[in-house]
């Protein structure tokens, strides 16, 4: 998470103690390692495929055509659930970083460990967001949610409540250490008509959890077919999707959204990690939600809703990768329904 690599600080003649969590004792070891570099083994899968914040900043600086991507952050949390700060505080911090649009995406009701919101609290939060936007100061705040999605692809919120939001992220929060292929699980989530963005798709966490396994070519292709956007969670310990899988996403034509998953104002700075991952993964800028205007974003979300919800009033089934079919009739277990909502007109 250091903004500069230790080698750069050392070469400039500055003290390594400028870096967070480094005192004189640790600095002496790092200095010794930089002068006589030890052999470093390849990282295990649980620590593989992560990039440093310093490297991400260098990648973004070398690609000024991506600068506009830093104006939008599509995932963050407040003290309404498991964040530390209010909507106002997150908005003010984002403004200081030059953000022009942010999405408040607190957790949904099933995730009790985060004090997830029910529909009433979600509506009340929407009113507070309206009040923030009424002031006219940047950033524009989107009404969103990170909705818990079951392994079968079902959400836990009423579709009518979700239809009033600007952006619905769906995310897996359970059974994230299963070793077998989870392609069916992804197909179910991508078919959910309430979900426009699949958040931190692998569910990996640095040095804690390697994440889910699936056929990423088929999953990315299905995401493209359904219009569901795949997220790059830019939080340093997540970096999900990673560069390797983003190359597959780019090849299969799926869209991406970038969010910090910040739970405090200081974590908003890490958006560059997600932007760098998109660059390194070869994702075309024209398929990045962050680079759309507010109107174009609303139109894109409306298109995804219309595409996925076209037959929502009919009894239907989802065909999974295995050929198994799951009932998605509204109000039934595993079922969901999404009304089509006209796009917002705010720039």
C-alpha cells in the first residue's frame, strides 16, 4: 500500500521511515535487502497476482488516456453498515480526490455481520443521498447496494426496492472456499435480473482466501451475453478481478466497473489499483462504466435491466453451465424479478 517503492525512496536518499509502518529497525533490514537482494520464491496462489499501489500509480501515470476513469468510484460503504464514515464524509473525501461520481453500495439484509440494510433503511438512505445531491456539489452520488447473492444466484432484497436504485451490485459472501468448479454458480448470478454488476467476482483476499474457481472464458462470455458487468474491486487486499482474468474478460467482450470497496475515507485513494489492472488486462476503455457520463451510465444500466428483465413477468428458468435448470419465478426460492426503470437524466 506504499505510494512509492522502497527502492525509489532509498535511491533518493530519503529515509525509509517515511513509509507507513516502517521504523528504524525495519528500515535497516530493507536497506540491507536492497543492497544484497535475497532469492525470493514464487508466491503461493493465496498471494499471487497482486500488484503494489506504487506500481499501479506508475502504470496509470504512463497512460494519461485513462485519467478520466479516476473520476468515478462505483463501490464504497458507509456507517450505515460496516463502513466507518457517513455519506457526507465519504463524499467530501472523494471530492478531494477529484471524483465526480461515487456509488454508495452498503450491504443488504442477509449479511447480518455487517448490519445489512432492509428495504426501509435502504429507502431512507436514498432520501439522504437525494439531499446530498440537491446541494449541487461534486461528486454526484449514486444510490446503490451490494446485495448478497446465494450460490444459486438469488438475491435477498425486494425487486421494487432495487428498481429505485441507480446501480445494483451482486456479490457472493458464502461458501467462498469451495475447491471444485463453480461455473454454474456464476451462471446463476449473471442471470439474476436484479443485478447489473457482479462485485469482487472471485471472492479472493490476500493471504486469506484464494477465491472461487470456474471456467472464466465461459463466465466472461455469459456476462457479455447478459450484459452483466464484472467488477474490478480495487481494494489492495482484493484486487478482484485480477490482471490474468481481466485479459479473458477483455477477449470475451464483457464490461467492467471499478470500485475501491472503501470502508473509510483513506481507502478511496486505491482506485488507481483497479485502473492499472484494467490497463494491464487490456480492457477497452469503451467497455468501462467509470468512463461513461451520468446519462450514459443510466442508459447502460437501463439497457441491462431491460435485457435481463424482458421476460421477468413470465415463469422462467435459468439454464446453468451443467445443463441443470433453476426456477426463477418471482417470489420463489432462487427467484427474482426486476422492473425496468427509465434512466436518470442528471449529467
